[in-house]
C-alpha cells in the first residue's frame, strides 16, 4: 500500500451521451440515450437528464422508451468516441507516463510514475482539478469525475461518489473507515447472489465484512475468493497501474478444412473457444469486458462483432453465451472457414458475482455497446449518424424509414439547426463510408426518429 493518494481513477461522465450532446446543440440539456435502437436494443449510455427517469446502462431500449419516451434515441458513433477518447487519454499521459485505460471512458493514472511524491490531499485535489480542465478543453467540453487514493480499489470507488464532474480524494490511513459504511456490493466480485449469501450470515456492509476473520470469510464464500475478498474489504490492494492494458487481448481462432454452415456445430466450437479463452485469462490473472467473435467467410471476407459487458469477467459461461449471441447474428449461409473468440478491455479484477451459476443459466446477460444488426448502415440511415448535404452542409440523422431520411443540420460549432427531410436515394446527401473495426456493418431498416 502507498502512503499518499497517488493513484487516480478518471471516469468520463455519461461519455457516449455527452459526446452526442456536444456535437448536437439541439440535444444539450435534454435526455439522450445511446445504444441499440431496434426491438432488441440495449442501452449503452444514458445522459444524466435521462437517468432522472430511471434509464440506465444495460437496460433494454424498449423499457427505456417506456420510462422516457421523449428522449433522443441514437445509434452509436464509435469512431467519434474513439477519437475523443484518444484526445482525453493524451491529457492523462501528459500528466503521467503510466496510464492504464480500462475502456474508452475510464483509466487509472499513476502520479508516482510522474515523479510526484509526498502528495497531500490538497495537492491531489489541485492536480485532479487541472486534469479535469485539460480534459474539458481537449474534448470540447466533456466533464470527468476523479477519484484518488492509495490503491486502485479506493480510487475507482471514490470516482463514483461525486458524479458528475466531481473529485473525491481519500486520505491515506482512512481507507477501511471509508469503505465500512458502504454496501458489500461495492467490492468487486460481490453481486446479488453473494450479497444474499453474506446477508444470511449477518453481513450487509463492508464494515460487517471487516469484522470477519479471513478463515470465517473463506468458510462463507470458499477458498477461491475468500482471501481476495478479505483483502479488498480491509482495503489491502497493492495492484500496480499497468500502462499497456489498452492494447492487450486474449483470443483463440481456428481455420477449418471445409467451410462450415452448421450453426449447432459452430456454436459448439465457439463454446470450446470461449472456455479456452477463459482458461488463458485465469492463468494470466486477468478478466475482460469486451467479447469479440471473428468470422472469415468462404470468399475470404472477414467480419468481427463485439459486445461489452457491464463489468470484467473470466467466467467461461458468460463469455460463451455472449459469443453465441454474436455468432447468431452472423450470416453463415455461404460457409465459414475461420472462427475466433477473443476477450479485450482487460483488467486485473473481476466484477462477476462469486455465486452466479444459476444467474448465468437463467438470467439474461447485461450487455452494453451492443451492435444489434444495423442493416441500414450500408443501405440506409440510423438516428444519430453523421451526414453531409451538398447544399445544407453537415448534420445528423434525426430519423429514417419508408424511403425518407430526416436530418437536423447542426454541428458542435453551430447553434441548433433546422430539420429537413429527403429521399433516401438523394444524391446530394452523403454519409461516412467507413465502419469502425469491431462493429457490425448492418442495421435495422425502418428506424424510429430521435424522439426529441
């Protein structure tokens, strides 16, 4: 454990939705929901205005619409999010050479690696404030919440306590006291089933957990997790900030002698690959958030589809179920000659519940950033997509369907703009041709409007 609060956790506030509000002036201050917009859609990110109505990440879009029907429902623009993330990460790396990205919108920063030592709480408050301002300028106005402490666990929990746009620095020596009043679910690895198991033993808060000795905790949750849970509950966390986490991934793939068209066979092969990926994750003491399925077709074209979980996992059942879902959305009619399953967005902690067998067997997996068969990204338009008209300039798709597309003409640098409707085939209306790697290349054909 460190003696000063030199680890920061930086978390961009409602990142995807905030980028959309930045680039779409008419949506500023209004509810915005980003994610899948079709019947099987899943919410990736909801703006704080939408959260007031109970909309949250991993909720079905159908439920979100019932709670907040007047929100703008937009498809994701991953290439824009990645570019913004890179600008933000550059500001963190300007502060310290040791930055560990966890996803596009959050990262750990090690201040000690920048030569900063003997930092007081006031010092870190000032550093965090300067970093937040640098992020705001580099990102075009986005805000971030920052937590700081002597460990990654404390910093990550602290960053969630004063959202949005807050700073929480936990003074050294107060970590156990800081955690004590919180619900046990704040500890990574304690989900609903584990919380219920602990509750039956009279343990509801981290303070209750701290009263148990390690042997008793092992009896309650098993040797595999008992020791780790005991250390985290007592704020004993010496995990290092690792700078190359962003680019690391673990994957398994295989090329077949003959092209495969049997979905059941492909699903079985994918399951085995998922288990092998999980084994490699556990050997490396890592977990991951993003599951990717790679397919190479009979004509040698290669496709990838990815889904990001709400938290890191190394559970083969979770990985296999997500991979199956992604594979089900693939067109295999011409035959598949290569199949691969991979895990990225790696971390050295796990958010899975410790007792999840029944949950994984019966409950739906919560996914975010789920690309959901966007067919008209090739032949049509989806709400939120960037477009350019030769006469009216740059804008974004408000809605499309029945051979028409409605566009609001505005950008981050303009006031809220006018709305105009065109035929889908209008030659004066164009859109970006490239699709970001790892995202689906199809989308729903008759999308609803953005529902301003």
